[in-house]
C-alpha cells in the first residue's frame, strides 16, 4: 500500500512530457515505465526533447550525441551548442514576498566586472572556502558567467582538507591562506585573497593581512568599472561549448587524496532542468531549502534550483541544536521543498515530532539523501511530519552531481523505496557474474577526472583519463559501475520498479557466501534497538557493520560495532538479542557529510594502519585508534 498517492497524476509535468513525446514521435506510451524505457533506448531524441521542454537558454544546434558510442568513450554531447550555466540561473528577475532577484543579479554583475578587471578568463579556477551564504552563490554564478571553473571547500573542513581540494594541479599557495573564508586563484599564480567579513563583526582586525582584499571593496570595484556588460547594462554572458567545465567536485577521500571530478556546464544544466522541471515539478512559487554545506554536491543541486526561478533558503548552522528551528523556518518562510539527509531524519525522530508543533501547510516535498532512508523513517515522516507530502528518497553521487533515481510527482511513494529510476538514467542491478538481476533481486548499481586535456601536461592528463576508466568501467565491460548495492522492486503503479538501497558494494557483507548490504542490519538496529523502542540497557545509539576476513581469507564474519547510551555497557543479553559478533565502541566514524565510514574501518580491523585513512575527510577521525586496537584482538581470535 502506498504511503502517498499524487492527487492528479495526469496534470503533472511528467505526464505532460509523456504526452508531448507521444505527439512528437507518434507513440502510445502509457505509463512512467514506458516513458523511462523510451528515454534510455532513444537517448538522442530524449535529451533533445528535454532541452526544448525545459526551455534552456542558448544555441542548441542539431547534434545531440553519437548513439553508437559506448559510455567508456565519454562522447561529447550537443557539440554544436553554446550555453552559459549562470545565464540560465539568472533568467528570473521577479519580485516576491521573500525575494527579489534584481539585487542578486546586480551583485553577480559587479563580481563579473571585478573578476574581469583582475584578468580572469575562461578556464581559470576560482576557489571558495566559505559558509553557505549568498556571497558564495553569487561568486559561483559570476565564475560561471565568464567561463571560469568553480572549486569549493566547506567551512567545516580542516586546513588539510581545504588544501587537497583547492590547490590541485600546479597551483601554488601560501598555507596561511587556508584559514580564509573565500579565495580564488589563476593556475600558476599566487592567489589573490578576498575575505567576506562575518556579519556579526567577529573578524578581528589584528588578523588582517595588507595583501588581502575586502569583499565589499571587491564588489565596489566591479560596480565602478562596469566590465563585462552589454550596451544596455546586462551581463555579457560567455556562452561556451556544452561540454565546457563548470565546476570540480571531490570524492570523499577517506582512503587517499580526494579525487577531483570535473562536471560540464551543459550536462549540469540539462540534468537539473530534467530533475526539477519534469520529474519534481518545481515551480517559480516554490521556496526551496536544502540542509547542506558548500562541500557537498547538494549545495550545487540547491543552487541549480534558480533555473526554475524558485526562492532558495540558505542556512548555515547546526540542524539539531534546536530541533524545532528548521521546522519553524518552514512556517515562517513558507518553505515548500525541504531537503536533508537520512541521518538528520534518524536523529530528528529521537527528539522532535514536527507535526505536533508546526503547521507545515506549505510543505509539499521532503527530499532525503546521503545514505539509505530506513523503512521505519518513512513511517516517521508520514506519522510525525506530514501525511500529505511527497517523500523523495533520492540517490545519485558526487560522480555525476545529479541523480540516478529519485522523486517523481506522477508516482506514489512506497515504504522503504526510492520512487523510480529517473528519466534518461539506464540504471540496472547486476549480479556478481555481470548478469542483470531480476525484480526484487539484490545486485550492484553499475564525468571526468581533473585535469582535462588542455589543463595539464600530457602525463597528468593521461593519469586522470586512466583513473576515470579504472574507477567506473573496470568492473563490467562497457558499463558504468557506480558501486551501490541495490534492489529494483517489481513494478507497481507503472513506476517500472522502485529502488531499495542496501549499502555500498565495497561494503557488502558476504559471510558464508551470502551477500547482503549493511543497510539491512542498520534498518533492524534502528527500528528494534533505538532508544525509543526499547529500555536503556538494550538501546543502541549508533552502529557500524563491516566484514572481517577469517579462515585464511577464504570467508568473513560480520562485526557489528555499537555505540550505547552514555553510562551503559554491553551485556551478554543484548549480544544474544542481536546475534552477531558485537563490539562496544566509544564512537562511530563519519565523513564530514555524515556518512558512516565502513570501508576504512573494514581495512583497519583487517590489518591496515590508521594512517591509510585520510583524517581530513572525517568528522571524528580521533576514534579510529580504538578500531585499530580492537582489530588486533579480533584477528587474534579469528
């Protein structure tokens, strides 16, 4: 039984798009499943239709893609097209209750002028070390407006994490600049440093370096020079090739230096348009919030909401310091789209029930990502947040900076499932042998790396090309291997099958040859052993499941690390209830984006040194020493 059913599927943009495809191509597609299958079988026709339907600004041309090219060849798309990402983000100039786009446009125009005055040109990199603020959004858009490439590090990254992300390639920088709020640089030059002063006046003047530029001075300089503007005062957009690089995102980097992944301007634009306009049915009247830092791809996802003309809500702070605060914002600001992580919903369920304290009348979508959303948390959303809301559990990745599967306003929501594979995304589950998994059978879910050609020496470019091929196409020939352990369910209500996330493939557990995902353990623990579900002695505050090699590496056993409530110790009775190898630990390691760190812990308990893990990528790297000590004991008894 569905937890949510759309009121009028026939009026959704997805179904209107289906009808358009039927009319344009003389087809008789009936269901979302039909449309999805057509979209992946006819990629040139589909993506051409997405461009037209979502009204992308730019020159399209006649070419879409070589349909005979295989994914590992990374073919060019829309090779005749000329587009600018920022131009499409700043089309809207309307005024509303909460916002006016005119000041944002004016700020971006002044930054464009300031950047040009400093000699920045297409292909130069602009790096940000910033909180989630409007200045950061404006700087990103100004960067894209003139064809520069955006690189971002979140304000909660430590110095080493910032250095690894902002100073890739041949660029050199003074370590002192790593403590700044915002900076940019041109490759091979000492970076000019621009500082955004904290609005509450906490920036101490005695820390100021005479070589730094104040943000307000930068903007005023741009306003005075008025560079990069047409005769009528509009921004002179630098329309470039569809495949021009837009920004560089980074892998988590838990087991090595973060990998720089380049995303193209046209691809980011058309994916965002498809996801927001056709699948999610976002409207200019929507107020879009996503709890994210500037170092997570969900920040880029949020910024792309400007392409629809909706209002963005930027928040910088703890989401749970006052558990009611974000939900008060929903009522005060009229938030309609609320995005967060599965971990936040899990923690919220333990301390606050929004439906009891807030009206939430404007709220129509809740998005969750970052890790699998457990089935009982679907129940929490519908029982204790809002019944009449589309809960979009979504999955994608930094690798594509968009979604593989997620929300669709034309489809129902079923407990524990992502609604559907998104249009144009040929997502399948593969068995270990490389065959397509059947419905309800678990399997694995099968861009480019920096530097691209023209941005580094030949050897560095070749290393990046090989790393890209090895990362995604080495598992199954000709197939992108993403590395999630999933199950595609039997089709219901024409959805072509929902997606159940079972964990990461590199963290799949395989005791006695029986493969299952760690998320299956977490779901049981979080539902049956949560503090609200049992007494304190049997409550598990957090946990981590990994496999330990045994029998001379011919088998493995599952080791469950548990963090209990303060003052509690692991008892034999609780161990028997869970029935696995269970170890009490003081803390569970998480990345800075609040994802459990399974693979590094698995390596540590199997003998790898703690030094093999990059501490700059973790929120609490100090806890890994305990796992190293426990690993010695576990290996001794295995």
